[in-house]
């Protein structure tokens, strides 16, 4: 799946920025691993699901907190969720890439 990260204001310690990746179909997979690449990321991140991809978003994964994290992070999701996206609330740094397998 091609997952894009929309342009958004650069976060600061005083002004957190909430943004979401593009919505992607899970293609009827009940086990999925997301690979995220973060650089200097400070904030939270979690995976959300939807049955329509148009709304009614619900949290799938726990909300993870990062403090100046620069590395690759893997998030494993189980259960049938037709559509997903990643929610980020950032105070610093960037989410550089998200891949789904």
C-alpha cells in the first residue's frame, strides 16, 4: 500500500501538530505490520481503523509516546480492520515514511 504523509505545519514544543497519514486498505488482511521511520520525533502516535475509510475512526493500537526518537519503529496490528491510518500528535521532529506489510 502506498501511504503518504500530508504536508503540515512544523511542530514546536509550544504548538503540537495533529496530522494523519493517508487512508489505506488492508486488503482483507487480519495481521499487518507497519514500519515507520522517525527523525527527532517527540509526541504520540497510534494506528486507527475504520469500516468505511470515510469516518468513524477508532483506535486500534495503544498510543505510543516518543521523546526525540530517531529510528525505525514497527507496529503490529491484528484483527480485521478494512481501512487504517496513523494518527500523530507531534511537538518536534518528523514522521518520514510509513510502509505496510
